[in-house]
């Protein structure tokens, strides 16, 4: 399984999936970019996921973008872990 999906945390409330796509496109081909929204309020939950086209691009994105500034906040970029089963 390829590790091409990245977790992006500490996002400003105003960041959109398009914003993530634009930032990550600077280091490679983005196949998907989404900011998770709260179902009740419709507001950003402050994190999202970006999927890169290759594992090498994903690694490069982590190296280049983890700790970088996006709309005034230092973002966290890591390889996404599989979702834990809920109890």
C-alpha cells in the first residue's frame, strides 16, 4: 500500500480544500485535497487530508511543508495513519 495520503493539521478556520491543493501542488501532483468540516456548525475542524500522486511526492511534501506557514499558522504535515476502528 502506498503512503500518499497526508494529514494536515493546525489549519486556520478559513483554509479551504482549494487552498491546500494550491500549496501542495508546489511540490507535486495533488489527486485530492479536503478540509474536514463540522457537521453541526459547518465550520472547519482545523485539519484536512491531501493525497499526492506518488509516495515520493508525499515524502517531499512532508519535508518541505511540515512547519510551514499557511494563512498565519504553522501547519503540521504527516503521513496519514489508517483510521482506528471505533468502539
